[in-house]
C-alpha cells in the first residue's frame, strides 16, 4: 500500500519536473528499493533447511 503511494508521488513529481534525468534517477532508486524489499521478503518466506 505504501509503495503505491510512493510510486504515485514519484509520478506526480516527475510530471511537474522539467528534468527527466532527475525523474529517471528517482524511478531507478524506487525500483532498486522494490527489488530489495522483494529479496528480503523471499528470504524471510523461504523455509530454513
């Protein structure tokens, strides 16, 4: 839920921003954060053998 809010915020800022480079950098950072969350989630959900 919170990630959707962050994504919407980035999109709004991106549209208002003149600099597409800053928007792309922010989007890349967001994707990296989402990837890290997924990795952490998969690590915690995997059964320890």
